[in-house]
C-alpha cells in the first residue's frame, strides 16, 4: 500500500466539508481496501465526496455502500480501493 494513502483519502473527504463517522482499512497483498462512513447532506454532496476520493493518487475504485439507517438519515457508507506502490 502507498505511504500516506489513508491520510490523503481522509484529507480529500475533509476538503469537501464532510465529517467521517467511521473508517477501516486493510492491506490485501499489494492492495488496500477501505470503508468510510461519512455524513452528507444530499446526493450532490455525496457525488462531490466520491469524486474527491477518486482523485487521490492510488485510488482505483470508489463505490457507494449500503445506507446505514441507524447512523442517521444523512449517513452513507462507501468503500475505496488503492493500488500498491
């Protein structure tokens, strides 16, 4: 996994004025899989967040995960993958 990948993804999310509620990442061989639960105001806001994460060097895929009803009406879960060095 790339050095500072988690930091860069978190900063890209923060730069969209989005709060990260939860995250976890794990190395799988030379790849990293991560899951971020973020609080967004609407689908347009979510789109901005996903585009920001997609722009991080090393991120190869960003997708929306299932809605987390118990986390509040504006929370969504998503994942991203990053390539190794």
